[in-house]
């Protein structure tokens, strides 16, 4: 792949990260305070958004043709399956997924991700998982781990021959979610 395009998505995500850094602290999930602290008692409980477009992270109309470019339901399911399998093998983030799979089946996460991407890209699916803030609140994800998953997704999209322009359109939909997913700063 041409070097210029190779770092485009990472640039995109980094730009989004920088642009939001001023407001991110205010929006981030509160770090659990020490049990004895008065702040812990005052902190509002994190209430999940239980499914639907808002929980999936839909912020506007889906980019025209992206759902088709990703191979519709079957292509998206295969892409998310491959992404989770690759994430598991990645030393930067694998242990985090490994740990979750003591509680949940890997296929359940793959299905939930596939439904989310389908909804985000305008496909005929329903997302039944929780919103991104709630889903990742306990995971202690930092910026490097977020970017590592983006890289893993790029590799999975490369492997399926998804064109760079379409890859970038999907990454642009996901980038703003860093505000809810990165809780370690
Ligand atoms: C834009 C980026 C991301 C998206 C769109 C995303 C999406 C999702 C979705 C849809 C779920 C399932 C929620 C549910 O069914 O209720 C989930 C769970 C999970 N995500 Fe992410 N995620 C992202 C980033 C990350 C990162 C960076 C990591 C770790 C490095 C991560 C690790 C996990 C794990 C381990 C779970 C399972 C949580 C559990 O045990 O319940 N995710 N994610």
C-alpha cells in the first residue's frame, strides 16, 4: 500500500483525539474514586442505554454505499469475526479480550459488533448491546490500546480488500467514540 495512505486513518483518529481532548475530560466516565471518598458517594451512577441507534453510536445519516462496500450483513459479520480473532492475538490488547471471554462467548461479542457496524453504516439491523461508555466502563482502556484496535481493524479490512476510501469512512464513524471508550488518560 502507498505509505501516504498507510497512515491516513491513524492521522484521522489522532486528529479526532486531539480535537476532543479539551472536552474529553468532562465527558469521560468518572474514574472509580476510593471507597472512603465523599466523591464516590456523590458520583452519578452510569446508566446504560440499552440498545438502539443511540447506543450503537449513530450521530447522523450513514455514508452512502458504505454498507454495501463492506459486503453487507455477511461481509460485516466476517470482518468483525476476523477483527476480534486478530485482537485476541495482539499482545497490546489480547489479554483484555481474553479476560472478557471468561464471562462472555467470543461469538456474542462478534455478533454485537457486527450489529453495531451494520446499524452505523445504514444496514437493516438492530443493535441490542449497550452504549459504548457503559460497555467499556470497567475496562481501563488507554489511547494506545484504542489505536491498537483501530490498527487491527485496518489490517482486517486490508485482508478483505476493502478500499482505503471506504476504510476511512468507517473509521471516521468510529473515531468520535474514543471519548466514551478511553477512560485512562
Ligand atoms: C471504536 C472502537 C470500539 C467499538 C466500536 C467497540 C464496540 C464494542 C461493542 C459493540 C461491544 C459490545 C457491547 C454490548 O454488546 O453490550 C464491545 C465490548 C467490548 N469491547 Fe469494544 N469497542 C471499541 C473499542 C474497544 C477497545 C479499544 C477495546 C480494548 C482494547 C475494546 C474491548 C472490548 C471488550 C473486551 C468488550 C467486552 C466487554 C465485556 O466484557 O462485556 N473495545 N465493544
